[in-house]
C-alpha cells in the first residue's frame, strides 16, 4: 500500500512545470526533479498519539512542492544548500536560506530552513549516506499555521526528493521515523509520528488508521464525494498563549494516570476501567484518552462498513470529550463546532492540539459554503476575528511529480 508516485493528477503536473520554470529563473538551470508532500487533517483521535493510541488522519489535496537539483562535485561549494520559498510574508519575492552540510548542527539554521536542514542532518547521520549540497525551491498550497501541518509537508517533500535523488531506498515508515527525528532533534519540537505518516502514506479517497504503539498503518476508505459529503476546515486563527503549557500538563496527567493504574501507557488500560482511584482531574483526562481510542476504532468500523455519514456522531462526541474531559477547546473552537452543527453539519469537532487552531465539519457537499458563511457570521457577532475556511479532500501521499 505505497502511494503511487505518478498518480498525482493533472493539476500537480501543471504546478510542477511552473515550479521547474521558476527554479530555472532563480538558480539558472533546470531542477533534477519535482516532488510533492501533502498536509493533513486529523479526522479523529486527538491527544491519543503520545498515549500509544490510535489516530485517523488523512492527507489533504494541498501540498508542499519542491524542485530540487543536486550540486555537482565540479561546482563551486558543492556542499552548500540553497533554499528558496515562494512563501514570503515579509513582502520579499522569495524567502531564502543557505547553509553548508559539514558541521551542520541543531540551531545552525533559523526559521523555515530548519525543516529541510533537519532532514539533511538526519540523513547525513545515517551510515554510508553522503548528502551533497543542493538547490531547492519550495511552493506550498498548505496554509501556514492553520494546523494542517504545513511544516511536516516541507520536511516530507524534502525527504522524498533526497530519497529519490540519492537512491537511498528508504521505505515510507522509515522516512516517517527519520522526519520525526529531524523534528525532535533538529527543529526541537517534541512531536509524534502522525503528521509525517499521513503525508507519506495517505491515499486519495482514504484515511490512514495508525496505531501509535506498533506504528502499523492501514488505509481506510473515506469516499466523501461518493457519499455527497465534504470536510470543511475552519481555521479560527487563534493561537492561545497557553497552548504549550497546556499540552505539557495534559501529557503529564496521562503519564500520572497510567502510572497510578499500573500501566506502561494508557493504551494498556481497558476502556471501561475503574478510574475511582484517580483524582477527579486526572480521571477526566484519562477518560478522554480511553474513550477517544474507542471512538477511533468505531469510526474505522463504520467507514469499513460504508457508513460515512455515521461517523458524524463520533466526531461530535470527540469534541465534547475534548471540551469537557480534556479541556483543550476554547470559545472560538466551540462556536465553530456548534454553529456548523446548527447549520446542518453531519458532525464537527476541533482538530489538532487545541487552545485554538482549526475545527473540521463534515457537511453535505453542497452546504460547505453556507456552513462557512454561518460560522463567519457567528464569529463576527461574537466579536472574534474572521475565521479562514476551506474544503479539503483526502488526497494522495507524497511522491515524485516530475
Ligand atoms: P502548521 O500547523 O502549518 O504546521 P507550524 O507553525 O507547525 O504550523 O509550521 C509553520 C512553519 O512551517 C512556518 O512558520 C514555516 O517555518 C514553515 N513553512 C510552512 N510552509 C512553508 C512555506 N511554503 N515556505 C516556507 N516555510 C514554510
Ligand atoms: Mg506544524
């Protein structure tokens, strides 16, 4: 079940052609190839990853695309890496970065260059792997900072490109683990493996059922269009300041809860376990994780049975659990979910770590625009900043486009 490199659609081919042309303008010669890696949405399974639990993300039809050319040994400074991105919020034409591979260490590359540099760092650290310098031009359609993992898309696009160009023969789970290491060891973010896995192993029209204990991954059908459904992302554009502290505190509660229950992780604790020995807050945190794992399994079962609309109530229950038991929602996320449901959504929930970020709503395909308008209006009435809304579809995982 490895995503087909060719199967990325005509639009991607056009985009890749434009990127190759732009690359030639920027660097003065053609790239060796063009690769893409999608962002992701987590359909269900929130705050379960670091508890060895289940998650069900899907790769979306928005991706980071990179054109790459290896530097030849005969060129000046063959160990230099030149990076450019069309995402340049400061008004420049391109965001550019440059580093040299010898002696590359965490902290040496700032800003977005740390993502490709982290990939270079872990690959160069593998036995028998020599990474030469290269030139890279990035163009991404994954919105930055909306919780759709634009950052992992950059890492994954870089690793699939280098895997091909250097003939490393890495498989998809291997590349997922390496990009996780790049993120943990080089970028310095203690993130799990879900986002990279979705970007690497996602399939069009499917979600990726991932067991975070064994890292086993299976695709599960998610034929939204065939069922007349769509997933609307509502980016609240809120980044609450206590997100980091809240995340750490939740992880600590889960570890304390597992220890008090005599389990190595909450994955080992049965869904209906007696939590009366725990203090009230820890019991609520644990209950969220146990019930969320059960909801992921129920979602997978319904999707396998062809009952796509039937997952709506599980999304709603997930949100309630995140709001009441795990306490990681916020007024904007609750308003997005409640308004979408009132407007007729089949299901809705916050997605991602919480305290801001995005919500998703499962809606009738023809109703996405009306639902988005209802949420935007409710935000205006509540005095919140306007959300950003867009429809995503389950797309193909990362691969070569050209
Ligand atoms: P997200 O939820 O989108 O992953 P993050 O804050 O984790 O949000 O990652 C966003 C960061 O990823 C940006 O600040 C930037 O460093 C990097 N990034 C993502 N897309 C691009 C791009 N197209 N060009 C340059 N950097 C990018
Ligand atoms: Mg990110």
